[in-house]
């Protein structure tokens, strides 16, 4: 066991170290999309689930994650917002590729 006089300065040096560039590159970057029309957000990734509310056309939708669900206009991807509700990607722009694979639910 190290004497406390040696441990305290060591802990101070560790606490001051800057995060590595590699760690910053792997961090999930925020992703926000816009609605192309007024669209309802739902409790699950299907139009058969209850609609809880609605986004106006041009509203910003923060992306928590993306999952596969019911096909809407040929699009099976659904976006989950931070509140846990889903919006079909068929009504969002730009393409979900902007968000990246780290957003898969």
C-alpha cells in the first residue's frame, strides 16, 4: 500500500489529464432531423400504436436512437426521441445516414 503522501499527488495528476482524441472521436454526436410535414409521434414504431402528440412541419426532432418498425411509404426506420416516442423516418430530413450507426436502438 502506498503512503497517502504519494497517492494524493498522483490522483491530482490523473484528474487533470485531458481526454484523448480517440475517445472524443468515438463519442456519440448529437443528431437532429426536421419533419417534412406535420407528423404524429407514437408509443411504438408502428401506426397501430397510440399517437401521443404531433410535430409541426419543419419541427426539429432530436434522435435518441433508430429502430426498425412498420413500413411507412417504403421506409421501415423509426426515430425515438429523448421522451421515448417514435416518428417514422419517412417524414424526416435529411437522410438518417447523417446520424450514423451509433444510433441503433
